[in-house]
């Protein structure tokens, strides 16, 4: 009796073992899929976090350095022109702007260990242009106060106001054109210098 029941029992045992093995394989595959999904989620989260951090790069220290460098270089160049009685020209202003931009670009590369991205170039150009305008206004006011006496100052102010009122369109056009040129210089030179310093500092092992 047991001998006759042996083959059916063994067949049943094989079916049970096969089902158990199939279930184990399915559970293993399911676990691998969950692990893969978790890893993908973590990787995606890390990429998103990295992108957020990259987007929020702080440029204020670079802009402050640019402002200080621009103020010092423009003051020195103005003093040299006055001492040697030389005429100021556009080349001097552009040279000062480029030198200050190079200083700021180098600081960014040292701080962030990479070159500026296009969005960061745009932000830097806007902030640096605002800083340039503010520094220029401060220098202009200081120069007027130094050169002009207190008695002559009211008459000079009235004359300047009258000239501005009579040449508003021309002044607006000139200011807009100069601002556009300065913005283009700031945008393109900041990116170029940051890539240049990134390569050089990486080659020397400083970043």
C-alpha cells in the first residue's frame, strides 16, 4: 500500500517543492525591483538636491570683490590720468571693468571649484552692472565735491539740471547704450575668465 502510494506522494512533494521554489524566486525578483526602485529614487533625489544647490550658488562675495576691485582700479586710473594730464578714453574704462571681472571670476572658481554657468553669468552681470553704476555715481559726487567749492556748488547743480532737462533723450540713449555695452562685457568676460581659471587652477591642483 505504501509502495503504491509512493509515486503519487513523491510527485506531490515535487509539486510542492516546485511551487515553493517558484515563490522564492518571485519574492527575490520583487525584492530586487524594490531595491532598484529605492536606489533610483535616492539617485534621483540626490540629483535634484544637487541641481537645487547648484542653482542657488552664492554670488554676493564675488560681486563685493568686483565692486572693491572696480572702485580701487578706477580711482587709481583716474588719479594717473589727472597727474599726467592725460585724456580719459573708453579703453581705460573697459580695461578697469575687465580686470575687476577677472578678479571676481577667479574667486568664484576658488570658492566653487568650477566655472560659472550661463545662469550664474547672467546674475553676475546684472549685479555687477548695478554695482558699477553705484560706484560711478559715488565717484562722480566725490569728484564734484572735491573740485567744486561750496559757493560754486549750487550754481553747478542748477546748470547740470538745466542741461539734463534740455537733453533728456540724448542722455537716456547714451546711458542705455553704455549700460548695454558694459553688460555684454561683464557677461562674456566673466564666463571666459571663469573657464580659463578653472582649467589653470585644476592643472595646478589648487581646485
